[in-house]
C-alpha cells in the first residue's frame, strides 16, 4: 500500500543552486570556494517519498519544470553531503534518465530551512528502519514454536467453587430480641456508678407501683421524720423565738396592726360600695 502513492516530505520555495569546482582533497567540500554572492540559479526544492524510495527534485521556481533529480538511497550518505564550513549548504548528486551523474551545490538563506531539510530525510529513513525491525520481529514469532492452549481429545478440567457441603450443613442463626421478632427491646447498660434500672412492669403490676419503685431505685427511699412523737403542727423553733422577741414591742405592734386592719377594712368597704 505504501508504494501506491507519493508523499511530499518537504517543500522549500527558494533554494540557491551553485556549480561547484571538483574536489581536490578527500576532506570534503567547502562553501567558501563557491560564489555565494551570485548563485547560478534560484529554484524550488521538493523532497518526495514513493514507497521506500526517496528523492530530491530541483524545479523551476515559476513554471515548475524539472531541472534535476537526486535519488537518495540512504542518509547520511554520498548522495547528500554537508559542507565543512557551514550548516546551510549541501552537495547533492543528481542523476538523469540516461544515468549520467553530476554534483551540484545547494544553499538556504535561513538556518531553519536547512534544519527542516535534515529532519525530513532523517525521519523518512528512521521510519523505514522501524518497519524493517517490526517485520523481522514478526518473522521470528512466526518461525518459533507456537503455544497451544487448547484441550486435547478426552481432556477434562475440574473447578471447585467454595465448600457447598459445609455451607449447607451450618444452620443460620436468627437475631434474638428486638421489636422485629416480637420480644422486648434490650435494656441499656446503666451509667458508671449508678444503679441499674428495674425491668419494665408486667401486665399484672400497677403502673404507679412500678414508677415508685423506679424512683426509689434512682433517688433512694423518701425522707422520714426522725422524731415521730413530735406533732406535725407544732411551730418550728425559729417561729417561737420570733414571737418572744416581738413580745417586748407589744404596744407598737398592736397599734400598727390595728391601723393596718382599719386601712384594710376601709379599702374593702370602698370596693364594696363601688
């Protein structure tokens, strides 16, 4: 499927093309030996991919006519070679349909354009290398022994899910007490240091006796008179002392009492007349 269509890896609308002199040494090319101020031609460059093949096209900038084509089998390699003194210039080997080859120099005005040119070629061949590695791994898996997890003829398997006999023999326990089963609700524990509450009265006991019993359990028995021979209506000692103290002031007390009684009688008579 990859060989059925072409892919455009990079397009640069302006590339300088130079005629370069033959290389005199094996050290490499130098851009300083070229006429950088006056390029021989300004063209458009495309980097194309057709399946596993990659090639560089040098076209006319205005009409799009093909000027030169450089097939790139590998990168880096002898087809595309960077110069020694600059990162913006390269030497490429072009080839025509008759098989004739020639070396020309190309240059970019911006370093970002030369960086894109490098990355486009590197990514293409990196992708091809990954595809080859995947194909080799697939061949190794196909050629190796296959793991057969199927059942052989007559082979069975047994699965034990829990202990059904033990679960069936163990009876279920029902909760005792509570209003859900019809019994009496459970009693709460008494507070620390206190006396426990008496159980609720049965149907045969009187509710008042049960309430009195609970009161006695909580607050103790009622207070009783330590001197039963004393009369209930006898005045207390404080009242007797008060009467003795007021005996010396009898005349003044009687006068004040008479005046207050007369005032009370007059006021009461006024209310009656009204």
